[in-house]
C-alpha cells in the first residue's frame, strides 16, 4: 500500500490522547470511523453476468478495502472473532490493511484459515463474523470482502513473483488425510506445519471437494481456487488424487505402511432424492450430478471439454440452500434456457442459502415459487420429463428444527411445465470410507460420531470433521474442524510417543 | 529400460476393427481388483470420466487389462493412445465384486463387449468348482471378441451370430432357453447390450433361475456422489456404481435403463463428429 492512502490520517497523537480517544494506524478516531459507510461490492450487472461464468463480484479495489478497513473499531474484545468458526484474528488482519502491510495481513489470515480467498467469498458472513461484529446493527465491517481482497491481492502478487515457500521437512509421524475438501485441506496444512508427514487421499481427479465440484466458477473463480489449494502442496503436503479410500487403499494397508493417525474429511456428497414418482426420468438430475458436470467436468464449455450436460428451456430446481441457488444460477447461464425456477416448500425466510446468493439469484431473474411441494414428475413415453405436479403449502406449527412446518393445502395441486429438474434437497455423507473401517461408529443420520473435544472417532487414531460429521454445513465450519482435529492428532501422537 | 509408471499403457492390441485391448500400469488397483469391478478413466485433462471393466488384473506386474470398443469420442481418443503413453486418470477398483459361489451349472451369456467383462467372472466361477457354460453372441463374425480366451476358461462354449457367419445362427437366448429347459442352468450371469440382457432375464424368469445382469448405465464419479447411474431394481432406486453393477436381472427395469442411456445421445454424436473431423483417417475406417 502506498503513502497516499494514509493521506487524511497522521494527525497529532497528543491531542487525541487528551480526549482519551483511540487512534488507529490511520490516525482516525472512533467517531470518524462511525461516519464511514459500508462499501458496496462492485459486481457485474445481472443482465451481463447471466451470459458468462465469470466472477459475479469484482472484489474491492485497494482504495475501497482501505476505506472499509477504516470502519473497524479494533475492539478490545472483538466480538467478530466469536462468530468465526476458525477464530480468524479479524481486527489484526484489518489493522494491517491500514498499516499498508498486506503481506502481514495475509499471513495473519493464513495462520487461522488455510482458505481465506474461499471463505471471504463463500462464508455466510451475515450469520457469522458480521453478525457478531459490534457494528452489526449499523452495517457490520465487510469482513468477508476484506478477507477476499487481501487473499486475492496476495495470490495475484505471488503468481507474478512466487514467494520462496520453504518446504517443511517432516520430522514427525506419517498422517493420512482422507478427502481434499476444506476440512481435509485445513487439517493437512496445519499438520504439515507441525512437522508431520502428510498425505491426502482424494477420490476425485482434482482436490477441493465441494469447492471444485459444487460451487460454480462465477462464485469461486478456478484460478483463485487452484492457487489457494496449490499452496498446501508447496508446503509439502502430498496430494494424491484418484484414490478412493476403502476401495483403492484401505485403513489397514495405510497402517501397515506406517501411518499413525487418520483424518476423515470425506464430506456429505451423497445426493438425496425426493422419493416421488418419475424421479428417474431423463432430464432429472441430482444437483450434484448437474453441478459436477458443469463445474468439475466443465460441461459449460462443451464440446471443448468432453463432458456434456443436457439442459432444456424450462429448468426447475427444488430446494433453497446454496446448492439450489447454484443450480438455478448455473441454469440461468446455460445457453437455450428461458426460465429457471426455484421451487421450495417453505418461504424465503426459511431458505437456508446465504442471503447474498438469494439476492443474486433474484437479480438474475430466477423465478421463486415458495410454499410449493413437488409430488410427481410427469414424463413422455420416452421417459423424458415434461413437467411437474406440485401442491401448495402453508406454514403450520414449528417442527424439531424450530422452523414452521409446511403443510399441504388440500385441492391446491397444479402443474409446472419443465424439461429439466434439478433435485437439491440435501446431501448425506458418503459411506464408502467409513464403512471400510471396522468398528467406526456411525449415527442414524449416517454421519461419523466423534468426541466434540478431540474430534476422535470410536476407532483410536482415527479423527473426522466437516460435513462427514455434521452433515451438509459450511466451508468455514469444515475449516474449523480441520484445525481442531489437527491439534487433537498432534496431542494424540505426542501421547503415543510418550507412552511407548 | 525405464520402469513403467502409473497410468502408462504397456501393451496395446487391436482385437477387431473397433475393439482394443490395453494393459495399464495401476499397481494398487491390480492388487485388489476382483471379477466384476471396474475403473473410471479419463484420457486427457478435459476428458470425460468413463467406466471400463477390469477385464484382467496382474497383481505381480501391477497392471490391469481393459478391453473396450470405440463407440464415441472418449473411446476413440483412447484408441489413439499408444504403448508408452499415459491415461490421464485411472481410479478404482469400483463397484461390488460379482458373488462367486459354487452354483453347479453356471451359465454366462455375453453379447458384444460384454464378453470382455465376463472373462474374469468365467474364470473365477470355474475356479470355484462350477461347470461353466459360456454363450457368446454377436451380430457378425468380425464383431466377436475374446472367444478363444472365453473358451479357455469355460467347460462348454456356444457361439451365436445374428447372420450365421459363425457358430449357431440366431440370438443368445435360444441356446439359453434350451439349457434352462434341460434343467442345466443353476445360475446365469449376463452382460452386453441392455436389450439382450432384458431378453436373458425373460428367458430365465419363469423357471426361476437366479440371474444377474451386469448393468452399464451412464456414470460420472463412480463413487455414489452424483446419482447419474441410478437404476430401478424391484421398484427401488439404486446406484449402479456402488450398489452394483450386478443386480438381480428379474428385478431390473430394463426399459427405463435403455431410455436413460439415451439421455446424451445428441451430444455424443456431436462430440464424435467433431472428433472424426479432426481425425479424418479414422472417419474412413468406420465410426
Ligand atoms: C453446491 C454447494 C454450494 C455450497 N455453497 C456454500 C457456500 O456458499 N458457503 C459455505 O460456507 N458452504 C457452502 N456449501 C457447503 C460447503 O461446501 C461444505 O460444507 C464444505 O465443502 C464441507 O467440507 P468438507 O471438507 O467436510 O467436505 P467436502 O467439501 O464435501 O469434501 C470431501 C472430499 O472428500 C472426498 N471423498 C469422499 N469420500 C472419499 C473416499 N472414500 N476416499 C477419498 N476421498 C473421498 C470427496 O471427493 C471430496 O473431495 C455448499 C455446498 C454445495 C454442495
Ligand atoms: C460398469 C461399466 C463397465 C463398462 N465396461 C466397459 C468395457 O469393459 N468395455 C467397453 O467398451 N465399455 C464398457 N462400458 C461402457 C463404456 O463406459 C462406454 O462405452 C463409454 O463410456 C463410451 O464413451 P464414449 O465417449 O466413447 O462414447 P459416448 O459418445 O459417450 O457414448 C456412446 C455410447 O456409450 C454410452 N455411454 C456414454 N457414456 C457412458 C458412461 N459414462 N457410462 C456408460 N455408458 C456410457 C452411451 O449411452 C452411448 O450409447 C462400461 C460401462 C459401465 C457402466
Ligand atoms: S472465515 Fe468466514 S466467518 Fe471467519 S472471518 Fe472470514 S468470512 Fe468471517
Ligand atoms: S467487532 Fe467489528 S468493529 Fe470490532 S474489531 Fe471486529 S470487525 Fe472490527
Ligand atoms: S456414477 Fe455417480 S453415483 Fe454412480
């Protein structure tokens, strides 16, 4: 950062001390800060962005980031940190923006979060750090956008002038990490920093987990994702793709091979279907299949990439989580699509997706049909979907989750004409890895049971975290689990060492 | 001589105009592969993930054998790779192994490329003490593959061609029905075109002969993540990549499977046409 940004700042510190007002590195007082308004995110216009798969948000400029950073009060007891599952030292990284030291700011971010560019872009900040920020009511500091800015600024810089990353020479035991999603990546990064010899075994041909196969490039540009993921290999983590744990390689074999601890970060990648008639019609996909085809296999660029995806004119997505928003928004961008609907049995208030994704979807012309439940898929004689029979719902009493339960309104059935249906009503953990470890305790929801403190499963030396443990959740929660598990693995192996 | 590396093609042979046999270095897969399991491969960095059965595995040499037919862009592109070149990705072994038990008279009904998929199964069934009778069918003589190999692992072999250019004239279900009627069928397993498997299921249904069909729906990940491979078995949806690929043939909804297999027809045609435009030498030879 250059001197000019410190322009309106360096006043005399003596006068401010007299007033007992805290002055930041930029010389502003609290009162000055409160006057600055939260900076909007520059974005591609909706009509433009639905024609491409480029990033929707442009990201803050250096000036915007600096001014947004000036809004942070550098609270003595920063509440924002409590809202972040990875406990990122938020004021510290923001203060470095003001000091002009983005390298240090990035270092602070990376110390707590292996994936700051990703999290800055995809965390549901409004329910996390920005919810607990002291300024939440007035308009919280745009913590996510600042995090994204710093990380992407540095990744760009490092692309031009690669830093000298010291490969860490392992001095400790071999640890196997299963799954290269956010949970596994984080655990691996932390463990390699502690001196362990870490190998990640990933089933797909690319690392990233949902970040790569689920989240579309217009939300998470692949250049940035690859750079962020690549950094763990530079640190010395051995990432081995095309390795299905439980099939290609087993727990037993890895034990024989000298691995002393395991972390299962296998996610929740098993699609759920609705169980209504006609669901195996042609043109009905799980959101996972659709998104995998488009994002991981790059079907958006067919025939330059080999994998095709069929999308018709009228595409319906059922569900209202992030997966549903991504499916509907991808559809909006596919050539030939005229209408992209979201059908959800509750209302906007209950929709689990990030606010920003719902807003973006609305701007892009996604048609929302709330309080609507699909009951049957209509097909022609060639098994192609032609439409969907639905029933109207109303909200009744709250259910176990505390949300009001949708109940069908009698005689309210109607049809929606469509030729593509994307089922995005939730995911469960994939059992391949967990079933291959004898004695591993699994809950009735199919998730791996762990000790909340240590993240250790019922099998000694086997730890787990992320979606595999909690069911479909968030990136940063997976990051938090990865961190927690890395510490627990370290403690466990230290104890083993002491004991032997 | 340098050590062969993972994914390297160490052997390649054209068995017929559009059928090839390759051996690929994949030590971890070779060590574990069991009859009935498959791999998913990608030919290049923007390639499709395509499933191919592990036709044979040599744990000692760390190689697996794949036998495949050139039917579309990915398999044509695979056919272009020479010995010493590499597949971009190979993952497996996927799916369940075929249940190998002592059934008595075990009948294998293979059509077209299903023959390659049945080879390791025939061998295993025989090793388990079954009397293996193999029925191989093809449209014409030149489309028959691996007959000699099948012969070497079967107690009896019956070959049929639609046009009578080799073996018995007609379809595989004729000799199958005879065996069923003679009471010489204790167990049947079939692999080949979906329509053929459907008729095999019909041929054994009445007599109640346990019959397995090795299904080949469209797949993407092969690990249960996408649901592309879903099939209806006894009215329930199952994922062929993790629950199969073998299922009780009498419960399979073959009609649905056949229709689902056509989902990407237009795209596949376009892909292949573009590929053949870029490879005119192959366009002449068929395709
Ligand atoms: C479409 C979509 C959009 C989302 N959007 C957001 C968002 O905006 N913000 C947010 O915070 N969260 C979002 N989420 C949720 C978030 O992505 C997940 O909570 C997070 O990725 C979980 O991380 P994980 O590491 O636990 O698992 P995953 O990311 O699922 O990674 C698991 C990895 O393990 C691998 N694996 C599985 N089984 C095996 C095996 N047997 N052997 C080897 N490898 C195996 C998988 O291939 C995968 O790569 C979204 C999810 C989806 C599906
Ligand atoms: C479990 C399993 C085992 C198989 N084993 C073999 C084998 O040993 N040898 C062999 O030659 N073939 C095998 N197949 C079929 C093989 O996967 C397809 O021929 C191949 O994917 C075609 O790709 P393509 O791009 O060349 O042709 P495409 O242009 O994609 O398609 C041509 C034809 O192949 C079918 N097809 C396309 N994609 C797939 C897919 N992902 N899965 C299944 N079928 C598809 C289409 O319905 C179409 O009829 C197997 C399939 C499965 C599911
Ligand atoms: S990681 Fe997510 S929750 Fe934590 S500070 Fe960053 S944006 Fe907020
Ligand atoms: S709570 Fe808000 S204002 Fe206070 S330090 Fe955190 S981000 Fe800054
Ligand atoms: S191929 Fe994706 S679930 Fe079977």
